[in-house]
C-alpha cells in the first residue's frame, strides 16, 4: 500500500473512532444508531472499524442522528475528494475491500482489477493525452494498489465476464496486449478469477449492458455499479440491484465456458505475440 493509501486509511480510521466516540456520548448502541440511519448495527460497527465506508447520504443521516452539525458529511466529502479515483468511482473502490464477492462485466476495456501496469498506463494516456507524467503515475499506482485485494488471504470471490472485443482491441499495442492477456490467463489458471468471455457471435446479448459490477458483503445488502465513459452510478436500491443481477445472469448464460474462455484468451495472446510490431 502506497503512502497516499496509508494516509487515506488512517483518515477513515479517525472517522470511525470519532463516530464511535460521538455515538457513545449520545448513549446509543450500534444497533440503535443503525436503526436511526437505516442500516444494520453491524454496518455501524464496520464504519467504526474503518472496514467499510458509508455513502454520503448515510454520513448525512449520522450527522442528523448524532446532531453533529454536518461533521461526518464534511469529512466524507474531504476523504472522497482526496481519493485518487474519479468522484463517481471512489466509493466503489472503498466498497471492494470488504466485499466477499465481486462480479464484473466489461464490454470494451479490461477491468481495473485485472490490469497490469503497462495496460493501465495505455488506458490512462488514451483518455488523458495532455496530462503530466505524475498524473499518469498516480493513476497507475492507485490501480495497482486497488488490485492488491486479489492477493489478500481474505480476497473476494471474483467473477469476470469479458466481451470478446476486450481481447481484440490492441490497447497499448500488440506487446502490451500479449502481456495483458497472459496476466489474465495466469489469474484464471491460479483460480484467482473465474473468467468467462462473451463471444461476438452471440449478438444482442453482448450489447445489452454497459460495464456492470455487483458486490456482496457478509453483513450488508449487495450493491451494484454501472459505468459509462465519463460517469458511473452506485446503486443500492434492492429492486434495482436485482435488475442488474438479472442482466449479469443473462450475460453469464451467453458466455463461453471457463475452459473455452481461457483458450480464447491464450489464443488471442499468441496472436499478438506473432504481430511484427512486437519485435
């Protein structure tokens, strides 16, 4: 974990300690405060231990329940503003840490959790051609730090469905793509990720959704996240999350088997290695 990540974690730990102190001063148990802000008592405990971070509306309700004059919402805004991620994604990155299962569908670009540094650099430069080298390094480093959850002993169960287009578009050139696909294949063989690919030939199934992400937790309801090129939406309404889950299930039905998917990834990597530009 880099210095910036350590600083953010320390700040969230302070948030949790302050929440516990003010909750106890108000004479409330975790369960009592949870009922007032419409989350479980276990959720409050996770906030206090900095295992999980609240969403903005929950931070606002905590202020109302504890009569803290906007303290927790202001601190939430500051911590999200200091995040290396885009505003609309910062809360998602925080939620990935305590998640017990993460399910993603990527229609065009390799998901961040599966990107090695060179691919992450190529994606960053493609969408930000005039930024400084420091900016690029910060984005790449934060993405590598985020992917560390897949190496933890308590790593989440991770499912990834890729559209075949993800394999065919040479982001960063053939050499970078060969490296990227070898990396994905290695994670699949290690059973770090359950990988499947939706082939182009299935048609409408592959175009029915943009980027999707579902997250499950031990002591909290599931959440979903959808993203377009320049915005994203974190969803926690049970009815909406259920609709996202259905979309993901339909994509899973349309995908190749894990064995056939791995073979396609490895074949694509070999094709890139044969390109003259890799030498």
